[in-house]
């Protein structure tokens, strides 16, 4: 999608600080981190949100999860723990309409936040 921020990042039109990537997914540091480790994992194809995933996207979420595990290893949080979050829609504060998963870690993540 030509006007999508994350599609432009995948295309290399907008710079990002890469953490890891696979054939179908890309992981990069969030520009407004909410934890010491805050990485976004996105599919390289455009899907607006988790609410739009259907059977035609077979394997896409699997690949995102496997890449998140690799990121957790690279960032040193796999053993201590990390959180994976999908936000869906405006009430969940989804600010970029492209499917993305937040990987947060590097400190104790209390619930509820705050």
C-alpha cells in the first residue's frame, strides 16, 4: 500500500533500525519505546490489522511469532520474559494501520501498566 508508513519502511523508503528479518516479516526498533526493549514485528505484505487476518494469510502470523522469538534471543529477554501485543483499532491506540506486533521486555512488565 503506497501510503502506509510500515509498507514504506519495508520498501526502504523510510529508514528504520532493523533488528532481524525473515523472508516474510521484518523487526525493527520502535521510535517511541515503552520498555527498554521495544521492537515492532510486521509482515512484509500489507494487512491492516489482526482483525483482517483470514485463511489466505496462512503462515504469516507463524512467521511473525518465530521472528519475535529470534528477536527475544537477540535482545537477551527470551529467558527473563517478554510481552507480545497486537493492538486492533483506535480504542486500542493502533496508530499505524498495518498489522504489527509489539515485543516489550528488559524490565518487569506489571499489569495493569502504570
